């Protein structure tokens, strides 16, 4: 088989992923609408009532959208973790006569699509709703790059987790041990600059958290870039981390799937 | 007879989860308070309220405790939901004892487990942050009394869902549609006075949400301010709501389980 055959089968499998995603779109749309309303009212109206400056409404709402992405990714990873022990869709993908990269790439792209399908409308609607409360300076290419890199990073994170952990560990340990600290120290509900003004050493420590680069990169694409971390730094960190995670994903998947026949990468 | 059956079934629950008990204690009593404490009681107030941050820290953090309580109670109920859909597990227990014994054993065990897992949450954060978490009027007795009422109410709420759902597939939607909005409107982030400052006309509806009494109770127990509802009001509402929900859960589960 030549490369175009691999890509053609890969394309059909991605279409199958999209078909499955569209089938649950109605339920997901209701879920995400409820979550958008909850987050818009909380960060757009309730928190200013508590004393939060209204200029922070959109930045904190964007943090809430990243939390939604984490939540959707976590749920999707859980479903796939159960699938590994039951329906074994991943085993089916790897049994197809295509390159290992196609077999592993398709579920990764599927996960990215599933999360994007929900978070992009959530982000757009909420920002539009609250846009009169902040000065927005959109840089579309930066936003697009950050959305792709962010979703790739999150999809990789959950794919590795589901291959490395048992289903019980996935549901019991992943949130308190990894996602909880990433979420709490991730500058999702405050800006990195605000912490840097109070304690530069704490702010430097926070840079170890990839979530900080993700949210600050998105804020840098939506607001005046001077108010967030340098965009080049955030995108390079996320791209570099994603490259490392791709290698780890391939390793974790091949180990967990226990392939009978070792497949080549081309 | 009934009590001995309940005791035996509770012992069975302990055997089921004792292998993961240490892991849960580390996760929910040590790691979670550590990350949520620093995140919500130190970093977020600085970022959200600037100079007023330290004063608002306890208010924000105590509200955020609501989601930890809801997650822990949800995890306890998850076992019952799984057993409901696993082949005849609950039916078997009902056939060798009785439905009321099975329900009481699981319900009591979930409350005890959730209470134990949340017991050290605030003390750990207080030890970690010391004076940075300003709780000038903290009454431990009031706090633990409210914690018990909150656990009772949320476990009842989750059992209600356990009886309501038709399959495990809808678990995510239950959380997103049936729990999260109530938490957001229930003082998870902003207390009642802040919500009513912006939407005063919401007052009659806002106070119908039992989760609001949970966050108000935590804040009142630690901060002792007139801005929050009193301990007695919060405890009464939570207990009444918990009783109503547990009765509803009992009826729903009984209807769902095939008892000969």
C-alpha cells in the first residue's frame, strides 16, 4: 500500500468519527448550552457583584471554557477507557492494514473534533455575550493556532491517560492527582500577570503548568497581547509539549494494545 | 433483624471499597485540599479581587468546597449506579435480605464514606495556609454539623438520580444539566448576597436551591457574618431537602429494581 491508500483509509475513519460525534450532537448541544449559561452568568454578572473588576469577565469566562474542554476530554477519555475493556474499537483500528500512525491518529483526531465541536461554540457565544465588558483585539491566526494546539494537547493528555491507567485509576486518580493541580494552578480563573505583580517567584513556578500557556495563549489572541504572556513563548511551549506527548502516546498505546503483529510506521 | 441485615450489608460495602480506601483518603483528603486550597484560597483571590483578595479568599474558597463535596458524594453514589446496571447485583441482595435493608445500608455507607473523605478538607487547608485563610469566627462544631447536613442532602440528591436514570450513558448529562447549574447558582463562586446585588428579583427562586444553603452554611460557620444565612436555617433546609430527596430516591429505586 502506498501513502495515498493509508491517507484514504485514515480519511474514511475520521469521517466515521465525525459521524459518531454528530449523532450525539443534540444531547451535547443541550449540555453545552446549560454550561455556557451557568458560566456566563457566574463570570459575567455574579462575580462582579462580589467585587471582581468587570474587565476580568471575558478572561475568566475563557478559563471556564478551558475547564469545559478539560471536562469534555475527561468524559471522552473515560468512555474510551471503558471501550478498551469492552467493544475494543482501538484494537479494531490497529488491526486494519494501515500504518500505525493512521490507526493511532484517527482516535486522536476524533477526540480533538469531539472537544472542539463543543468548546468553540461555547467560547464564541460567551465572548460575544460578554464582549461589551472588555476591549477585545482579535488576532484570528493566533486564535486558530492556539485552538488547534490547545485541543491537540488536551486530546493527547487524555489519550495517554486512558492507555496508561486502568478504568478505575482513570476515574479515581486522574482528577485529584493531575487535572486538579493543572486546573487550580492553571491561571484559568485569574491572569498570570496579576500573580506576577504580587509574587514573581510564584508566577515563575506557575509557568511549569502547561495550562498556563494554553489559557494565556488564548487570552493573547483575544486581548491586547501586552496583557498576557508572550504569544511566541506559549505557542512554542505547547507545540514542543505536544510533540513529546505524541511520542509518549505512540509508546503507551502500543504497550497497552499488545499488538500481535508489530506494525511499521509507514 | 433489620439492623443486623443492614450491618452485614454495610460490612460488605466496606469489603468492596477497603482496597481503595487509602487511595481515596490521599486523593480527597490530602491532594485535593492542597491544590484547591492554594488555587482558590490564595491564587484566585489575588487575581480576581486584587488588593481586596485576602479578605475575599475565605469567601471564595468556602464556596468552592461545594464542588468537592458534590464530587465526593457523586463518587460514592457511582457504585450504587454501577450495581443497578450490573446483572442482578442489587436484585440478589434484595432477594436475600430486603429492599429497605439494601437501601439503608448503601445510603448510610455512602454518607459515612463521604463525610470521612471530606472531614479533613478544611483543616488541611487551614494548616497549609494558616493566617492567609482568614476565618475569624470559625466554629468547628457548626462547620461539622453543616458538613454532615450537606453530605446527607447531596448523597440523597445523587441517590435520587441513581433511581431516575435509565442507563449509565446519561451520567455525564446528569452532572452537566442536573448538578452544575445548581452548584453555580448555589454559591459555588459567588454567595447569595452578590447574586442578589445584581439580580434582586431572583430572590424568591434563588432560595429554593438547597445547594445555596450548603455554601451559605460553610461561609457562615467560618466567617460568622450577617451577609450569609444562619446556621440553623441552612441546617434545617438541608435536612428537610435531604429527607424529601431520600424518600423520593427510595421510591424510585424500589420501582426500578425487579423485586419478586
